[in-house]
């Protein structure tokens, strides 16, 4: 059991909110840990302790937090709220809020309303002018996005895709041409098939598979979609079939954990061309710096030996150009200078005559 000292400033702030809102209660949208129970905030503990009722997607999960942080609630104070909750239950919750009771809304894990039925009660509260506040915290989609290393400036969260294969294909076709990083939730039992569908529909894009985030067995796989499929093949012996029994490996083990798949968005032809040119330009710049440093050293040594610096400059530059031409002629890809591309060599050759003339002048 973990004891947390009450944060009086947070309690005072929340009490100010209650006073300012008048007689109606407040529904607090409370993010809970996605795996590691140590990821709670002081404010979350304060809110859960002070709430008159706890609205939970899975009452068993929230009891784990209560047990760890010494939060005592009567059974009648913990209300189950799922996709199948009736209108009578919704009305009961709204009436309690109108009476001035404060309710903490929690998901099974992470932020309520994200791939979670909590959005329904939030919408009802907005319709009925109920006061809403939020206790921020963990979210699996954002954690996986950041871990992926893929662009984070624009992304599209798709949650769980439909179970029907044709509906999955239709959904993927709707978003395949978008330039946004794509985020999916998926069951371990369907992950392998989804990766194959993504490969078929999107092409072999960069991808990240994150599972068991914040838990002991946290794992992040990065690479092309085909590379991640191969890793799963080698580890679990998957076969690309629809039946669950075909997803067992030779040891009878399965891919486990909460799965988040992050996929690179579509890169436009213009962007691809820009990236290629930027890469070549960077190589050209690096090579220029390397040659300049080499020339500077040689000229200094020649000057110390009494050789005219103009003659030394010209001789060293000519040697560098000859080195590049030798690389082109030899075609040796194992040469230490194999990072000098054909484009780079062409660029040097294009200004050779001009630069030689300048040196002569």
C-alpha cells in the first residue's frame, strides 16, 4: 500500500471550482495509468478520494488503484459505465450531478473517451450544462507516437478498426493518401493480419509496433512493415490465416499485450524529391568541408617547406578532383569515399574548369 500526502493546494483549487460552478456537481475526466500504477498524479489521488461517485468502465481495474493508494469507497459509490449502459443509468448519473454530487469518470486504462464509452456521458453532460473538468495523464496512442520516431506534427488516430476484413480495407483506402502519421489500436490476435493488410494497401512504409507500454515487458519494434512482420514470423511462427488457431506458434504461445501500431503517412512525390535533393546537398556540403580542411593542412605544410601557396592551392585542388575521378573510374563501392554520390561528382566536374581558371588568374 502506498500512502500519498494530500496536496492541499490542489484540493483548494478544486474547491474553488466547485464554489464557482454553483450548486451543480462536477464530472472529472480522470486519466489513469495504462500499465504502471506508479504513473498516477497527486491530483488524481485527491480527486478520486474526494469524489462522491466513481464512474468506471471496468470496476476491477479501478479497485487496483484504490488498493495501492489507500482510497476507500463503498461498493455503492462505484458505478459501472460501458457501451451497453442503459438510459436509466445515464439519467441516474445526470441527476446525481444536478444534485451537486461530484463524479470521477475513469476508463479501463488511460484517458477516458479515447476508444472508450466515456464520450457518451461527457456529451450528455454538455447537453445538460453539467460542469466538466479534466485530470490529465497517460495515453497509449500518444506514448506510442512519441516512441515511434515518426513525424508528430500531424497525426491521425483511428483506434480499433472494424473486425470485418472488407470494412478494414475500406477504412484503409479512405486514409491511404493522407500525409499524416497513422495510429491504430489492435488486439494481439488480429495484429499480424492487420500488418499484412497495411502492407498490401499502404505499401512498405515505416512502422512502429509498441506493446505493454510502461509495463515490465514493454517492447517497441521499429522498421518497415515487412520487417516487423518478419520479426513476428521468426518469434511466433505466425501463418497468414484468419482462424485464431492458426496464429499459435510451435510452443503454443501468442503475441500478448496492448498493441499500438504507428504507420508513416503518405510522402508526396515532391517531398520525396526534396528529401533526396536535401540528402545529396548535405553530402556535398560535408565533402566540401572535408576537402577544405584537407587543403588547408596541405597548404600549411607546403608553405612551411617554402612552396608558393598559390601553386600549393592549385596542386591540392587538382589532387582532390583527380581523387573523385579515380573513384568514378574504379567503381569501388567499398572505397572510404563511397558516400560521394554521382550527383556530387557531377557537381564538382561542372565547376572544375571555372575554378581552375580562377586559380590560374
